[in-house]
């Protein structure tokens, strides 16, 4: 079938309203008679609340209610483990600065703001533990006494082959210790929304969310209400990147509406958004890898420790991902992985673009680049000898499903960047002349891969409804796609509309995607794991096929409306399995996406400042449903990867927060981005994907940081194993070296 | 309360304000112009950019009383009825908006730039949006959109 809509860079479905400023984000909603709420936040990273005195705040005119733990029907929530209190009451513990004591609701935002400062809270401070390596020890202060006698939330073991034999076979062994920092999602739209009771009496929330149907389960649990008594509406989302997979405001808005029975609006300011919400996990990664002189990997030993922060969030599934990707996209016969995630009094850590696949490349790609140097082999060539292919046995013992495109991404990136290949021998280009005598240039390469969809035996599913309106002659006049798939900005709705148009054989302009409102649309799973094009795309195609069949019948009956529904399960094509407790063997993931990047940098030897001049970025997306949107993901992925490499670090000291706003937390501006950016789209189809498509959004960020780190080494000879590679860190490393 | 008069998107408006209020809040909360976004509230991100007498300003820091008698243009002031203006159309055509939260500020910064300098270099475009943060795009398609808008404006013979 030749595709007419799929593969075209049609305008995004919401672009026109966005450029006009008409598209409503959660802070843009206002309701008749609405009140305003503000949170009273914890002031200690670890303490027992001894007294909460509301008297002064309550006395302030205009204060309508102050909610405390006593007002929460079931005071617990959590996306994976319900270990988080909604509000912390007297006698209970705060475990980080994002814990909440009370919510003040008032007639105006100003009064609410004033009143929250009048709430007096007394605390008995408790010992604080912020380094997960300390928190793992048997005598460490416990963060969650109620959850047993250790702060270790999860330990995953992988045992493959015989690493002693593997290291004995190695001619070179590289050992390093890598650290990655806490990273702030820094979506531009701070948390906001309105909670109210709808016309049917349902507790309703308007907010940005990645998985509204899961929020609904948590809210119904918290309020002890049946599921059909709660509702969530997701308007435009101002970025999310994993940060809205957990609830940071949704449940609070629901609680406010439930308690006061009036509309309540709440908007976090940037400081609240930075200080009081989750982050990407910092990792401590001890890597030891061996390879033969011929460049074959023989053994790997890895220890990965992740800082879960105060509550579990998705730390366990994030760690599970990391362990499965610990070896990178390489074949290795002998491996040992011990991965831990540990509670501390730091910020809660959670999903963020890559979901545990973003930290390991910092280690595994630096290992490859160091091995290449030690072997005197080109880094592309070394990779080509070890990269996964269709059917290769992965770290977890499973064969890789068809569509492994990582070699192709590397080949295309390397050739574009000027590498030469002859009979499997790869020759790196020179980096060119620096722009000033005190600068040095370097070029670095990295790969990465990641799962698409939910893994480890989880029943990943997505349900879609397609409704057709037929004209007099029975032709499709309009199609409406209904599914609970959030579009955080990357274009999920556009891609799904294109897929629907293609499957129905109609123009893209005739397709609409319904607003995500849980009272209207079915559960499509989370907007995460780069899964909507693959998972929801598969559901939409099948719902469209069903609708097309029904259309024939409708025409015969003289009807003008058709509706069809389909629930797609990932396991129907690729069942996944959980880790074996002892050896970790499993078939972890439904599908995968792959990426390779090359960075050209210039380092100022006087200051250590790195400038990224050019990035070549290839991603294997199976099939680019909308090539310009894929390029947009690549640009955004490189942006985040560049920040990860050079500037971004959410800093805490003893559980207190030092980076509170954009003037202290530096995401790349346009001036920080490489002047030249070459996105390359690779299409090695996944036979189970819609039109061969895989996922896009996360893979584009994986190789950036290690490619830049490798380029810095190429330029000035130092390895930065502890991100971010700030000017100071690079400069210091250069001093130590000389 | 004081009554402030300004020329907003081509029309004279009067609005009651408190002395300490900021332009962004008045636009959003009192005048219902929600296209102007607030993201950092400290002049770091440019999401709140509007034009005051043709200059791009961060409305989250701009005391509303300073706007007295001035001409203010927000994103709602661009284009006509159902027609996008040239810059907006170029943003659509280049797939520039992802989440779109930074986009009204970006479009206004681009307008400020092109009104003053119809033929900017790539570097001048970068400078023109250097005060606007975007977390989604990496800025490339935004730059391409501004370049496309330049070309089209040159063909049209002015900033429509
Ligand atoms: S909101 Fe005004 S500069 Fe960020
Ligand atoms: S498009 Fe999302 S912040 Fe720019």
C-alpha cells in the first residue's frame, strides 16, 4: 500500500491555535465563583511534625478552608507503590521538601498566599540521609519504617555466563565510576489547574497529565469514591518529559473540590515547580568491562545505585529498565549486574525522558570510547564489531526482535560526519581547525537504545474508539478518534490522526482527535515509554479497520454514523516477562528504538568551557509518520542531552535545595545549542509497528551526553565521568592531567 | 485602584489596576488575554513577551502602570480573524510549536526582531530569541520558521 498521509510532514493538528495563543493550558482556565489554593510545604527534609497551628491563618478574612491530613479520606497515593501521604499530619513524618502539611483555600490568590505564611508548623528534626550509598547501610536512618528495616527499595541481579572467564579472556579492561546528577524536567508550563464538581456531581480536575486514567484510580482511592465519581480533563500540556506521569497537582485539586464543593484553582510558581516536584534519578555507576585485542567484548561487571528520593514513584520500573540496558546495545557473553534503588531524603525521583535508559549510556558509551582508545581502534569500528543485530542475544538472555537498526544509525551518522569506511575499517575525520589558538577541537560518538511500551510482563494496552460521520453518498465526511492519549507537545495526536487518515483512506484534514476527558475517552495508557505511536497507533489502525467494515453495513442500512472500538495489547505480538530473581534472565521489552549521534566540540583551554559546534543525530524510528515532527524530537532530545552533559544539575545539600529557578538551573538557550544540527531519519521497520513505526521521543536524547563527553576527551584529553561537565570541572581535570 | 489606559492590540482599553500589579497578570486575569504565558516570573524565559511601543518586554516584570498611554501588542494582536500573520503561519509550516507554551513569546520576539531588522542574519535571529527559553524543540524549527517568515515578508514587501 502506498501511503498518502503517513510519512508526510502535515501541519500539526494543534499548531494554528498554539501560534495564536488560543490553545488553553491548565492555568488558562477560570470558572465562575472559583477559589484559589496554596500549599503549605514541608520545611525539613526529614522531621516529625509535632504541631500544626492554623488559628492565625483561619482568622484571615477571605480564607474559606484549610485542609489538613484529617480532611483526606484515604491519605495515601503513589503511581507504583502507595507510599506517599497526600498531607502530613501531626505525629507523622515529612521525608523531603516536597511533602505537604496543608492546603489553604481562599477567595483570592493573594489571600491564599498570605494565609499560608500564617500557618505555624512545629517540627522535630530527624537525621537526614542524602547519599544512597550511605542510605543502603544497615545502620542508616530509615526513611520508611513502615516498609521494613532497609532503605533499599529494590535490588536487581543479572548473572550471565561466567565473568571471571570473560575477564581472563580480555586483553584490556576498563574500570570507571560514573555519576549523573538530579535533573529537573523544566517543562515551561508550571503545574496548574482547576478542581470542581461537574454537573453530574463528579469530582473533576482540569490539569496537565500524562496518564489521566491512572490519576483517576489514585484519586478515587484517595477520596474513597467509585471511579465513575471522578473525572480528569487534560487540555494542552506545556511539556512533561515524564514529570507529569506522577501526580503533583491533580490530586490536590481533586481534594480541594471534594472538600469545598466549589471550583478551586491552583497554580505553582516556578520555584514550587522546581523545588517541590520529582526529578530524574541520579545514578552511581561502577563499570568494569573487558575486550580482546580484536575488539570483542568479553565481560562486563556493573553496579548501579539509584537515588529514589523520599518516595518510590516509578523508581523500581526505572531501575528495571536501567539494568536491562546496562550493557548498552552490545552483545556480551558474560555479565554481572547489581542494580539498587534506595530511599533517601532527597527529592522524589521519577520518570524523565528515557525512563532509566538515559543514565546508563553515560557509563556504557564512555566505556566503549575508553576501550577504543585503549585498543587503538576507531570508536565506530569497535562498536560495529559488537552492536546488536536482529536475533542477537541481549544482556537478559532474550533474542532481539526484528528491526534492530542501531548499526544503520551509526553507519549513517558516521558517514555524514566524515568517517571513511573500507572493508570494516573505519577512519575518523579530523575535527578541523579551532576558531582561536586557545581552543581545542574534538569529535565524539555515542549510541543508545530504549524500549517502546511497558515492559517486564506488564500488560501494556491501549483502547481507541473511532467514530465516522458519513455524507449522503456514504463517503466519510469526518472521523473522530477518541482515546486517552495525552499529547505533551511532541505531536501524538497529529501522528495518530495521520495513522487514522491513512487507515481509513481519507484526507488528514477530516480527522479530529478528541480532547482527553476521562468521561469521554477510553484508557490508552500513559504518554510515556515512547509508546503512543506504536501502541495507540496499532489500536487506532484496528479500530479504523473495524469502522471501515461497519461503514459498509451502515450504508446498506442507510445510516450515517459508525463507531468502532479496539483494545490493543502489546503482548498479543510480543509477550514480555519479568526478571528471574536469581539470574535476571527475561524477555524484557515489547519493542525498541535506536539512535546514534556524533558531536563536534571546541573546548577553551583557559576556562574549560565547552562549546558544541555541531551534532549529527540519527534515529531509527522504524517509519517516520511525520518527518518534521521526528526532527523536532531530535532537536529537543539534543537540547536535553546537551544540558545533561554540560550545565544541568539540580543541587541539594543535606536535603535542602540550592537550585530553585531558571536563573540557577540552566537549560540550554538558543546560544548554547550547536549552530549546526544534522538530524538523520533512519527507517528500519519493526514488523509489528504501525506502518513499521517504533518510538521516537526518548531515544533522541540518549547519545548526546556521552558523545559530547567523548568529544571533550578528544579535544583536551580528559574524561569527565561525573556529569555535568561544567567549565570548572573540565578545567580542573586538565590541571590534574598536566 | 487606578484606571489605566493603553492601546491594546489596536484598541484603546481602560482597566482598573493596583499600583503594584504586573502587566502579565493584568493581561491574563483582568483582560482575559491568556495567550501571554507565565513560566518563570523572573525575566528568565520570555514566555510572557509582549510588545510595548514596538519593543519586546517581559510582561511578568513590567509594572502595569508603565504601560499608561502606550501601545501594547500581545499574541492576540497578530493576524486577522481567521488568518494567521506571516510569522505565525511560518511557525505552523515549519512544525515549530511542540507543546506551544513558549510559542506566543517566541512569535512576539520574532516580530520585534523583524519589525526592526527585516533581513537578520542567522546570528541576529539567535540573538533575537536568546531571551526565550524552549524546553521542547532545540530551537531549530523556530529559527527556520523565522527565516521563512523573513523570506515571505520580503516577497510581501513589509511586515503585514
Ligand atoms: S515568565 Fe516572564 S520572563 Fe519568564
Ligand atoms: S514548544 Fe514547548 S517550550 Fe517551546
